[in-house]
C-alpha cells in the first residue's frame, strides 16, 4: 500500500506543480468518521508526504 500511495501521490504532485497547484494530504479520524483508512496517524501521513518530497504535495494538519 505504501508503494502504491507513494507512486500515486508523486504523480499527482507533478500534475499539480505543472498546473501551479499545491495538493494537501490529511490524516483522517478513524475513531469516529473513517474507520479503516490507511495512513490515519499524523506521523504516517507526514512520513509519506516527506518520502514523496515534492513541492506540490504538503500535509494538511487540521486541528
């Protein structure tokens, strides 16, 4: 799942960059709203965004 997410987000970030858009990825609340969502923990989401390492992808930390 990590490899697929990395490849997909890398491609999306490239597309966003070419359009002048920055995409954000947010970890979702699994306890109430989104059970079973992968990368639900903030540290996992941050690690994925850091691994993609593209200016067109950032993490959205909604507090």
